[in-house]
């Protein structure tokens, strides 16, 4: 059986764009592919990470499109939260039959 992750990745990327558009229509500020700077010993490293959506500069949203949720998604989101000194993140897995079952809350120090 051949496994190709490209269609799923494209699906997640299109969902990010769709969600960004919906949020903006509602007057909610958001930034797609927001840069997450990495600092080491007070110096910024050349290569930064990119998160899917930063909503109102308060919530990190990571969009996935997989058959099964993986705890690494929460770890990735928690890393973004720590680097940005933020408290709340959401991982939304659009691969779930019901999207509401694919929403996972990630908190940093609450």
C-alpha cells in the first residue's frame, strides 16, 4: 500500500487559508505562517519556525489533516507557545470525521 502525505498536507494548508479568511470576515485579526523566532543564549538564530495561524496575538492555531491525532502536535504547539511567551494554543485535526472531535487545547503554564 502506497502512502502519500502530500494531499493531506495540501488539505491542511487550504484549511489554514479558509480559516484565516473566515476570521478576517468576522473582524478578527490573524496572521498566517507567523514567524516564531528561536533564541539561544540571548541571540536570535537565523532559521525561525512558522506556525499556521496566530489569532489576535493571543492564540496559536495549528491545523493538521491526519487520520489519527499524535501527541507530537501538542508538543509542537507548546514549543511555539513557550518561544512566544504565550498561554493558549489549539491543534485542529481536519482528518477527523467530525472536526469538533479533532480540536485539542494546549496550554503553557495555566
